[in-house]
C-alpha cells in the first residue's frame, strides 16, 4: 500500500472503509486475543495510564537492579550508569507520575491510529 493523502482521509466513503479495516484488524485478526494470553487487557485503563502506573515503576525497579550489576570502575559500565542517571533525572524523577497524568486530556477518548496521523 501507500500512505493516504489528506484528500482521501477527508472522503467520507473512504474514511469509513479505512476505519472499518482498522477496527477489523484490532478485533477480528486474533492479535488482541494472542496478547491477552500474555497480558490481559485492563479495559478501565488507557495505554498511557498503564504506562504511568505499571511500566514506570517497573523501569525504576529494573534500573536499580542494573545498577547493582554494574562496576563504576569500568569505563563501559560507567557510561551505562551515566545514561541511567540521565534517564532517571529526565523521566523518572520524584512526582513524574503526577506530571504525566496531568498531560492526559479530559473529555471523550477519540479513536486514532498511527496510520491515520
């Protein structure tokens, strides 16, 4: 295929077909069920909320376990430690979850897809 043009995206007949194709891919391809086996869906949470509530704390735990394994005397390990420091200071500092939650807009959730951006 090819990317759709803005004019094609504004065509109501085409956009209906496009939306239905995306919907079918998400609901009838079996992908969602395959993922559910690994990580059941939390229908009450959006992906961004899962990232804030679950992935962020998991990353913090993993960074801590990495730090234990690294030797500050080793130049390569020191480089990794500096990267972990920068990552933590930039994205995972105290209160990061509240900052990220404040970025979630109020109001209805509108369907979007990377292909439609």
